[in-house]
């Protein structure tokens, strides 16, 4: 029989970017302080950087709009 393993709460890297955006808003930093740039691959396609940027901006926006329970 397989033994049950401990449940581990994992957070995605995008959740970390969102948290960092919220922390930046709490610190009074402007939206332009976002550390994530919108990069493209060599073929011209979008990379994951846009997802990280959007997550950071979402966290920042939630704090600025007072939506802390989202």
C-alpha cells in the first residue's frame, strides 16, 4: 500500500510576482517600478515575461484599488 505523503502548499512563481507587486504598492512605488520587462524570443514570439509582468501589475492594482481579498 502507498503511504500518504504530507500535503505541501506550493506557490507558483506567478503568485510570487503578484505578491511582489502588492508589496511594491504598499511601499508606495509607482507602476513604472515593475522589474519585469515585456521580452520577446528570437523568433519574435512572446515569452513568459509578459505573464510575470501582468501578475506584478495585478498585485499592484489590487492594493491600489483596495481589493486586498482577491
